[in-house]
């Protein structure tokens, strides 16, 4: 009878270091192979048994996951930020592969979600749109920094407008600086056009997913935010509870506690000390957090059931910053519930929960 084999892969651009262990922890084989699909599959087919494979999240992780998944029992793409053991002691490719296989056998790895191939196109379009947005913001900041470096006030957005461009360029008396500003304007115009095309493609692709119409019911979740939510979350069923989604979005409170129990009269009792709060969790999806934070900010100044919920929190004495966080968490919970159940957004249910 074939047994389980635990395979750790330390993946690099040109090579992959591999360590294979059995269920007892014994290293059965070690090898260094080329990072090519045919070579990897040939190696895997040469190992008999139930194969469990792990490697760290990185540039090639999605490609390698799709390549290996049909040929092995289990593929775990692990979070490198939580593999502290890899940094202990000597470190090289062979040692890292051994440690990964050992952690896999012990069940001590934190997986990174991979698996929804149905939204792969939308995810790539989302990534492109977000990257272009960041590039556009960077160019806009450089343009304003240039004017500020010459003590020219440039508040507002008129400095970016093509209609006022000549007026702004005339304020730069030095020829080299004026030329540099002109090149920044050229980059700005090109990126605006590229973002327009990326936005159109993103919205067209998002319409192919049934979740789009469900999530559009929720106030302040427009077509762009909904497209980003579907691409970034992929499927709501990866989160068992709303608290797991909050942690993924960076909306979960981190607490610290120690010495929770004591013995009184020979009996074990729980100490009545509240855990210390340490702010929101740092390890999260930043793009997803921005979606919920921006939506909550716009909801807080609008007239709709969620806006009423926000104002009710303020009426109870909650600080505006904490109220916006609570609103963002509420919106995340609504997204998860509506998407999972395929139900309509019910404002009446929100009012009953807030009462």
C-alpha cells in the first residue's frame, strides 16, 4: 500500500530545490531541478504514493499551483511571512526545502488561498486596473511636488487639467523644469487613457459574474467596487465566518492576553482581566481594505440605511473613526451574507440588528 509523501519545494526563477519525506519524517530524496513544467511533472510522476506538496507564495506560485494540482493529492501554497522557522539557523535552498517538507508533515503551515480559476481573467484585469491607478497617483504627486519645489501653490486639481496646462507651464521660468513638467503631463495623459480602457474591460468582465447584480444592491457599492470585490475575494465560501473576512480585510482587532487563569482555594478560575487591544491586524489584503474603507467613508455622508446606521453609532457616543470602522465591518458582513445566500439586501434587517 502506498503511503503519504510530503514534498517541500524552494522555488526560484531558474531552479527548484526539493525535499521528499515519508510519514515518519525520514528524508527519502532530495534534488535540484529546472523550473520548467515538463521537468517538474517528470519528477512528480517518478514518486509513488499520496503526494502532499508545499511551496511559498511568490511570483510563480499561481502557475505552479495550476500545474501541480491535477497530479497530486494536495497542494498548499504557504504564507512566507509566517514561516519563522525558515529564518532560524543556517539558510540555503536545500535547508529551506527540508524545513518546508517538515512543516507540511507537522501541519504547521498557513495556507494562501488559490483555486478559483473562474475569476482568473477578472483578477488579472483587477490587478492591471489597480496598478495603473497607483502609477497615475505617483505621476500626479510628482507633478505637484515639482510645482511646490518652486514655491508655486498648486492646491486642487486644476494643475492636471489639459485646459489650464499652458497657464501652469508658464509659471515655470526655468526651461529644464518646464520640459520636465511637460514630460510628466505626457505620462499623465497616457495613463489616463490606459486607465479608461482598463476600467472598461474590468466592468465588462465583471458583468459575466452573477455576484455582480447581488452586490450592486448594497449602498455605495458601485460597479468598480463590486468588480474589485469579486476579483479580490473570488468566492465567499473561503470564509466560514464574517470575522475571518474581517481579518483578511485588515478590519479585525488584535488583542494580547497573558496569565488568563489562576488557582483560588485550589480551584482553577479565569482571571477577570480584559485583553489588551493592539489596533487592527497588520497582515491583510490592502486593496480589499481600501475598497471597504472608501465605501464606508462615502456611506457615512449619504442618506441611506447604512448612513442611518452610521449616524446612530455617533448618537450613542461612538467616535467618528470607530464608527467608520464599525460601518466598514458591517458592510463586509453584509457582502459575505448576501453573496453566500444569493439573497437581496434587506434594509429592514439592518435596522433590527442596529436596534
